[in-house]
């Protein structure tokens, strides 16, 4: 860091995704040292703040040691028409987490079915000896409920969602979904997510 009026500065970066186990362990070690009143190792570059840490807590701990952290908020922005850029894996994973945890709420049940089916299809390996679920029970065993928003899970039973998504994957747009390329799945997922009025916004928890 650089010194400004006797106050050491530290750089941080807020990330919506886990940026790697190694970085996370390093960041946790730094925060643990701060809590214990020890001198933390100086970062060589901005690093992601663990999702479990509150920026306000980090700021208060550094200020007590006469250090001033610098927070950089990063966010991927896409034009309304896509701007010619194709949704990639990073955007898909961000949208998936936002949908599942309710940060990107979807209003229509058919959108939930569409998104969950596509996310599940991506998670199932393709190739010889690999088969796509053929019954509602097999959809559950394949991890279907890792992709249905938590709030919607509480509104409907397990059998309801498994039957709905099984029906989607055997009729209409869902036919042949298992053979759909990942790039196509990313594109379809993003198109539906953009219909949410909350698309593009960021929500942060604040403790008072």
C-alpha cells in the first residue's frame, strides 16, 4: 500500500463469486490477524473480500490500526440488446447464484421451470454412458433442487417441481435439452434473467 498523511492504505475488491480457495484462505488469514490486533501481511494486489465478511467490519478494524482500506466494487454490465457480447460462463454462474438465492427474483413460474431445467441440463455430463433423467424421481436425484429458487421451493412440493420440469424436458422447448451446447444454455438463461426488473442491480446485506 501507499502512505497518505501517516495512514496506510489497503486495497480490497468485492466479488460476487468465490475467486478461489487459495485467495479465500489468504483473505481469511488477513482478517483473523486484524481481529487479533496483529500486523496483517501487505497485499500485493487487490483481493476479494470473503462473502462472509461485512465491509463495515473490515473498515472499522483497519481504522483502529490507523489503516484506511480502499474498496473497489466490480460489476459486469451488459447493454440491453447484449451489445454483441455473448453471455459467458462467469455471467451464467453469477446469474444462477442470484436466482437461486433470491437476489434476482423471477415472477413467473414458467421462467423458474425454464431456468432450473437449463441449469440442470448443464450440470449433467454428456457423452457415452451418460443419460438424462427420464422420470420425475430421477430429476430429483440429479440435483434439481440446487437450481430452483429457495423461496419457490417452500411454495410448492418436491413432487410438483419434479413433475413440472420433467414435463418441460419432454415437450416443447425442453426436448433435446441435454444435447444443447453450454454456450446456448448460457444465452437462453441470460435472456430470461433479463426479463426480471431487478436484472443488473446489486443487493448487499447491511448490519446495523
